[in-house]
C-alpha cells in the first residue's frame, strides 16, 4: 500500500509540470482556424471562434516543440482580454527564442465560470524572426516587388504612405509591421492602418511637429496580389507638420510654378519701438501627470508550494510631455479597497513579476510618475488565484490514500 501511495504522489507531481492547475474539462468548444504572422521579435496569432459554446476568453499556448506531440508540454501561455480572437505575442527574445526557431501554437477556450476546455482543436507553427532584416534575407529579391514611393504626414498623428502598386491592409496590430523613428531618437507606434489602392493611411501616437521621421515597412507588408515589399525600398523620410501646413501647396506643381513666375510684392515694414526690458516671468509649475500606462495584463503561474507568481505586463504611457520618470506598482488583496506599496520601476520598464502570492484575489495598480513627482490615477487589473494548487492536490491524494488504508484495515479486522 505504501508503494502505491508513493507512486500516486510521483505521478501527480509529474503532471503538474505539464498542465496548469486550473479547473478543466474535456469536450466543449474547440479552437480552429489558427493563423500565425511572424514579425521582428513578435508573432501575431488569430483564430476562428468556436461554432458552439460560450467563451469568456482564450488561452494561447506556445513552445519550441509540438505541444500536441509532447503530451501538452509548453513553454509559456498568454490569456486574451475577453473573447477577442487575435493576440500579439511580444518580446520573444526574452522568452528564449532566436532567429530560426520554430514556434508552435495551440489555443483553448475558457467559459465564464473559469472552466478551461482542454481539447486542443489544432496546432500551427511558424519560423521566428528576431532581427528586423531576417525576413528579407530569406526571401529572393524581386525586381517587381512592392516599394514605398513617398510618405506624407497629414497631421500630428496621421501618415499617408504611397506605394508603387496596390497594397493590402496588414493583418494583426499595425505596430508589428512598421517602425517609426524621429531624428531625435523618439519612437512612434502605429495604432491602425487603412488601405486604399496604392495608399496606406496610418493612425499613430502623437508625433513632434517639425521633427523629421523615418518610417520603415517590415517584410510582412504585401501587395494585394501577394507580392512582397522590396527590402531596399521599404523606407521613407518625412517631416511631421500640423494639418494643412505645406502639403497643400506642394501637391500642385503647376500652381507652384505659375505663382513663382509673378514677382511677389515687397513687404511693408513698420518700425516698432524696441521693447522695454522686463523681468522674466516666473515659470508656471508643472502639475500635470503623465498619461496612464495601457493594456495592463496579469498572468498567474502556480508554484510548487500552492502559492502563485503573477507576471504583469503593460504598454507604456504615451508620455506626450516627455517627462516620464517611473512607474509605481501598488498591490491589493481585497480588489482595490486597500493597497500596499509602491514598488518603483524605471519609466523604461513595462513588466514585473511578483512571487509568493497566496490563493484568493490579487489586484495590481500601475501609475505613471513624472520628473516633478506628478502621479497619474493609474490603471488596475484583478486576477483570481484559485485555491486548487499543487499542494492542495497532494494533500487530497494523501487524504484519499489514508482513508483507503483505514477501510482496508477495517475489512481485515472484520474477517478475523
């Protein structure tokens, strides 16, 4: 009996390294139609919603080897926010991937009660791209491929890209398809993209007016006929201008030539008295905090002692005032009624890991703080940490074995 008990404990510990310790069920809705789109240091994933069943959210599992062939073993998992059917897996370098690795992805559905249907519908894989030029290095040069002709900033947050042929709208989040960098070193992110014939209109985070920017389309941008973009003609430089400044005049060369042939009248200059020297005004104190961080997500990882490690990730503050100094993290065990902290992180950090959290609920608030100490209201997210941890299962198994042993002894006594 003792040997059987030890064998049961060993089996349970081995299984806990394969599947997460959450409520699961066989059957139910399965996820199919998985499509992968590789981008530098990222992988876009989209899929079809199940034809039947109610889905609260999805869990996207990924690994370097086939999850289905490895009995469910995986490298990491991401959960969607709600029932959206797409996600971008970011920061692949820090997850252990290098160029040439193959990423395998499979997806499960979770209902509103937290039950995960552990029936994998299908699995797809794609090669990982780490460096920006990796995709173009693997593709043969095509003289007739797509190219960028020009880029125009229509306003502080809109860029119009003109291509040599009709272009297809990029799949997934546009931020994984373009890099936009200012001559001052600042970076701008694409938020949306709309295609119309040879043009692609990008909505972006705010640009600095009268700053020169370079936009580069990555190898994932294609024409509507499937042609790939020419890696030698995938960039353009432009100057960010307010709406209506400069572009209207330059768009009509004939009108510009006609107007240049007529001499302009000499300006009338009226002399004005020199201004009186006055004391410089007292600068107005900064009382405006930075914008909040965006898209805060929490992911739980079960520890062997039954507690949890929670990994938090977020998108950085827009930081339009360019004075972001740090992020402050506040922890709450009671859904935000009270907090402890803060834990202070540099403004360049967009993730954190908190370990040894007991089962229950865990709420994290992330605020943005500028160089003068102004703090934003913050963004909060709550995650449920179930009581059914590995330690609980082991204790339950031990209890079941003890009960069985007692019943066995009772039967032996009865026979005697």
